[in-house]
């Protein structure tokens, strides 16, 4: 049995980017006149980490990391709400700012968690299947194709669960489409870097997993023993 050198690091970076996205999602910026969350610029990086995990280590380990990311997001979300509802100390005058940034209504939290899990699992499943079908060729098609599927599910679920009946339907649909397209564009821009990292990682880990006999049940939480 061999331990992997970079699996833990990639997992930690994946969790970090998810938690950063959770806390900054409320910041709205304008891209080409379209109001979108600032997270469209860096949330797609979580999908790059997911692609690395699936491409190199296989679906089972990537699936386990998705569950880990979801758990971290849930714990952080709950603690953010605890921080909001605890009464501030006398003389602390920044409580309103903390409450505005950290406070979320339950449907937004729930929408985010469902979107993270479904989008992550779909991304990993599509990439794993495409790798087998293509016999390991055309990495760009796998990374972009899987991201297109996963990010669409993520974006559509989040906006629908969190903002249906809050935003007008036409604005809701346009926000889903524009957010999805921007996220896929970010993934596409990073494709050359993804190629380079995947190549280096496969050599460093001595691993290039093909999911020919994998159990794709998304509800399995544990990963196989490293090196097996």
C-alpha cells in the first residue's frame, strides 16, 4: 500500500475554496452589465480540484472528498449562524456588519448545500465515464464537459431553491444561464494549467485511475484505502 503525496493537499485546497465561496457569495459584482455573485470568478476552481481528483485518483476518492466538502460547508454554515445569533459584548459596534455578511436564511443555506453535493457528484461522474469512453484521450473535453454538467446543476439548484419567488422568473433564469456560462468560461481558461498539473500529478503519484469497475453509488461516503 502506498500513501499519496498530494491527495490531502488537494482536498484541503478544495475545502478552502468552497468555504471562501460560501462566505463571499453575497457580494454582487457587475460583469458586462450582468449582476452576478463574485464567486463566479473563483468558485469554478473547486471544479478544477474535483477534476484533478477524479482524473488522477478516480471517482471513489473524488466522491469521498465531495462528502467531506459538504460536511465542512454544513459545519461552517451552522457556526456562522451561531455567531450571528449570539448577543454582542457591550461596546462591540460591528455586530450589524457581521450579521449582514454571515447571516443566511435557511433556504439559502439548504440550497447551497444541495447544489454543492449534486453538482460535485455529477461533475465527477461525467468525467470518470468520459475518461473510460475516450480511453484517456481529450482531457479538455472531459474537464470542460463535466464542468458544464456539474456547474449547470449547481447553479440551477442554488438559484431555484434559494431565490425562487424572490427574483422575478425572467431574472432568475437569466441569472442561472449567465452564472453558468461564466463558470464554464473560467474552467475553459484554466484548461492549459489543468493539463500541466494533471500530467505532473500523475507522474508524482504514479497513478492514472480508470473507473472501469467502480461502484458509482453517490451515497457511499468512505474512500478506498490509499494506493488500492
